[in-house]
C-alpha cells in the first residue's frame, strides 16, 4: 500500500488532474507542504481562513481549473456559510479533505477534544458525501474518492483520521 505521504499525495492529485490545492496547513496535512510546494503543475494557494478557501476554490472552478481544498476539522466548522453557499446555492462540485485531529484518541475514549465528535455529523447535516480514510488507506484511496465525486458531478469530502 502506498502511504499517505507528500510525494504519494502529489502523485494522486496529479493523476486526478488537480490544478490547485487551497489550504491552511495544520497537523498531519502540514507534513505534505514540501511536496506540494515543489510539485510541478499544481499551484499551492495558502489562504487566511477556511471560508476563504471555499471561495477561492469556487472561483478557480468557475474559471475552468480543478481545485481541491485541504483543511482541518476546526476549519470545517468555521467555513460553514461559505461551504453552504458554494456547494448548495451555487451547486459547485468542489472536493475537500478534512483532517480530523484526535480521531484515533476519540475512538479509544482517551481525549476530551470535540473535533472528532462534531466533524462527521456536520458533514451529514450539510448533506455532503464523504469517506473516512485512516492509516489503512493510501493516497490512491483519496484519488478514488475524488474521482467518484467527479464522475457523479457532486461535491465530496475525505475525512482524514489523525
């Protein structure tokens, strides 16, 4: 199995035709920055807030590009109105990855962090199809989830267990 490291992620994104990665690096996602920064054919766009990430991705999509948004769970909470607007009102088929910190600790009952408590219920409330990828999954699984959403012309997400 190919690991979910930076070079594998870049290869998976390139195989999907991704042109732009919009993100605020944090925790696990931050480890991908060197590979994303060095990637030919993928522009790395750093934003200030997660709501801005969805607005930037929407503009790129409308301009004919293929963006993906990478954020952490607290950013998902912050981005609610922008997410609602671009995915539901504008009906744009954007795809994003949500790093859920403390996911494993929550499963074991060893954390008070509420990010894993609310991340999936919020995605369900927003009616966003998603898959959970944990340490048994690879960058290819992320690419497969992206391709499925693309074929169905719908928004989609990956919850990345951290």
